[in-house]
C-alpha cells in the first residue's frame, strides 16, 4: 500500500500563508480541542486527523522550519525535499503520534514534535519546540489527555444563568433562588454590597465532566428586580413622595418608606412639587460598607374625592390672591 501524501500545513490548519505566529497557534489550539481522539472516540480516523494537525503545527509553529518549508527546502512531512516518506509521521519520528496500550488496558497518546527526547520535543534534540503549554491550556493539565501522564481531566462546561434580586434582599445581603438551565434550583447567598448586573461564580455547580474531571461552575448574573417605589441610581435610591396641599404650604413631618422601614422626614413650609430632599445613608450599602442616600422628590396631591368647600376656597384664592408660577418661563 502506497504512502499517503501529506497535505500542505497551511491548508491543514486553515490559515493563510501570511498568518502570524499567534494566528497559527490559535488555529492549532482550536483544531486540537476539536479533533483530540479522547473527544472523538467513535471516529476511527480521529488518530489520523490529530496526527496531521500535529505535523502541520510542528512546521508552522517553528519559525526556522516554517521558513524552510516556504523556501521549498522541506516538504509537508518536515523532511528535506527528496527524502519524503522516510519516517515522516511514524512512531517516534518527527511529527510522530503514537498510541500505546497502558497498564490495565488503558491507552495513552504521545506526540513527537521533532525535538527528540520526550513526547513534546524536550531536552536532547534540536530544532524542536515545546507544545505542552498549548495542550495544558486546552485540556486543563500537564500533557494532552487520553491517559497522558500528569494531566488533569478536563472540567465540565460552565452553566450561565441570571436571577432577579429584590431590592430588600440586596440591601440586607439575603438569599435568592436561581433556576439552572437543567431546571434545578439553587438558593444563593447574595454578596454584601451587590451591584446591579454583578456576576458571581458558584464552584462545582455546572455541567459534570464527561471525562471524569471536576464539574464546571455556574456563572450567575444578579439583576435588581424593579421596585414599585424606588429607582436605583448607583448606590443611591430615588422616591417620589406624594404630600397634601396643606403640608406643602404649611410644612410638617411625614413618614417616608425606606428599604429598612419608615422614617420621619420634615417637609419645609412653602414646598412646591419637584422639591428634592435627601435622607443620608438610606440608600444601598457598598462592598466597603459605605451607604448611598435616598433622594425624595415631593409631589403635591390634591384630594381624590370631590369637595365643594375645597373648590370654593380655590376660587377665592384665584379671584382674590392670584399669582403666576410660570412668569419666569418667558
């Protein structure tokens, strides 16, 4: 049976000839994660595909070898022109990929990137490069998995979810129920000083690992639920407070709701609608313990029910003591 010809390494990795080193590395990482034999156990050609991208990256990931290939000095198998087919891609050879039976019937994969020595082109060879950092980043441990020595099994996928947090619970760092994508519910402790849109990570509450590793995490976005009275602006709260006509004219003390219960506010005599008063420290607490303020905007409310006496009083004011609140509008 004839030897299979090696494809152009640029075509194998799907990069242009002018791609820089970072683009080549990124393309290799993506393919290595997708085509790793451990994740394609039902594909009989997984080993062959994975070996091909390793050989391609051996050339393009090494500046010297890439230059030699571009000048036509070496072929797609990494061998000098005229020596194609001798040891390229074979077990233990340059760009080699070897699958071995281990103790108890387990399997492990080794990769030779042309540097001699260990499976990642370690000490003892020249012209090779170390790709172990790439596999470590992809598979979460030392060397590529599949029984690889010293490598941790990949974690499970993370779950992403969001939860509406009532302002009262946010103010007291209480708890909120989160519904996961699987339908499972979690009771989550709200961090002190939580901010609208803040993300928290719940370790080990994500998708189980299909490879026996640790489960993924749950990443929860906490959003403040709309409140019927208060509007949130950073750590401050705003409230529109209805007052009577006589409270506005004569002043007085009125009860004001806060997230911690009612407090007493003094309305100055002669207050018009739109006047803003501040209650210090009645806003939301920050993570450092400082408190925002509650800003109260006064709104004069007339009696809801018809009152002839009130109407007569207003007519007398209109006829005997008229005034123009819009005189400065031009």
